[in-house]
């Protein structure tokens, strides 16, 4: 019994792995120089894949589940080692556990500006940052192309490569989408989805899949942001002509508020005020129309010789009764011309 227990102590009868970190992608099971017992229990948990490697050559792959190792569920190992049916002896093999879960909240950013050709601003430099998530979608390809023979592999080993691929994909997405710089902020989600389609074919060759790509911010150069603010002001005023006038008014207002030059500043201010008044009058309705002609001065009046109504001096007919008016008479006292029928002279008061 003692010898049997000693032999069993040199064999592995349970193979499993529990991830104690959030960054491990590949874990090589530590054999400690022991052999695997035929009939050993292999436990592969959810979001894991176990791969047996025989002398550097990939062999059998196990999806999540519980297995009792035998020639029936290890066909590749059986062929590589030329096991006969019913083989029951211990064997040597490396076992790798691949973590297939999503690695979330990974941060990305542009270490150098991304160039963009914009129809309005020409070539501009952009900076951007956000988050992404990815997973191992093809464990066999990942083990061959990325992992190698290390005992442990974490996200740090692929993070740099993924970030560079992301930035390249974002640059392609911005160029091909032809979204204007002014509209980038409103199309983060569209750009992210477009970039996913561009990036995933590149990551597939590594056995990886980008699950999400979120753009949190795209920063424009300061001069472009200032130009955007001015364009917004122009949009409020209505058109380019009014925008130019608005800019001129702003410049003159600043000059008018500058009192450093004493009376010269006052002169500029007066000129600015006049110019601004003229420009805004033209912008918002044009120059004022001339005032209506003033009412003609009232003409001298006389009295109708028939009805006594007030009429215009020199009128031939009365507008009230229609009577024909007689010619003018003269005052018997002072000789001044007076209307016919006048009882008293309006000049000297003499009775007629």
C-alpha cells in the first residue's frame, strides 16, 4: 500500500484552474514534474478552454465541462503517442487554460495626433480616447500566434498591439466615413461601429475579437474650436455677410472700449458707434425710408359772400353752398383789398 500511495503521489489525478486575477489570458498548469494519470478528472469552467500540448504540438482541445481523460476523448494525443485502445498508463503533456471571457473597461487613447482631411478646415490633427473590450475568440490561433511557451500570459502582453490597431482603425473610419469635423461629436457611436468592422479582421489573425469600441471624446485643435465658435455666431446672425459685419462691429467695439489713447480713443469710439449703427441698420432691415412729406402750410381763408362759411382766399365757388364768389373789394377807409361782403375792414376796423 505504501508503494502504491507513493506512485499515486507522483501522478496527477485532478486538473483544474481558478482565475484569481482579472487580467490572466493564459495559464499553464503546473505539473511539478509529474505525469497525468489516465482517467484523471479534468474540469474546464465557463469562459475557459483547456488545450493539451504534446512536445510543443497542439493536441486535444476541451470546451467547458467535466471530463475523465481516456483515449476516447483524447483522439489527437492517442494518435500522436500511438496509444492502443484501452491504454491506461500515465502520460506526460502540457495543459494550458485559455481565458475566453470578455476583458472589459480597457482604455485606449491616441499617443500621437490622428490626421484628418476636412472639406472646411483642410488637414487637421485630432486626439481621441475611450474604452474597449475584447476576448480570445480562437484559442488555438491565439496560442500559436501570440502566447508562445510562457507559463503565464496577461492582457499586458497584447494591450499595446490592440491599442495601435484601434487607433489605426479609427483613423481609417474617420477618413472613409467623410464626417465633417464639425459633426464628429454627434457621430461617436457611428464611428465606433464602423471602426469595429475595420479592426476585427486585423485582430482575427491573432485569435482575438474586439467586442466593443467606445469613443468618449475627440479633441480638435484650439484654432479649429475657435473657428467653430465663430461659425456658430455666424449661424445665429444668419449668413456670411452679416457675420462679416458682426466681426467688424466686434473689432470696433473693442477699439471704442480702449481708453488708453485718450481723445484718440474717444474719436475711434464715436466712429465705431456710427459705423456700427449703419451696419446693423443695413443688416436688420436697411436704411430708414424718408419721412413723409410735411403737411402743406394752411392757406389764408375768406368768407363766402352768400352763406358766410369760411373758404380759401381766392376761391371762385363756396364749397358749402356752391355760390359764385364776387371779386374782391377795397376798404373805404384805408384802401386795403378786402373780400366782398366784409362788414368791417380786417386792417383798420372801419365799417364798410
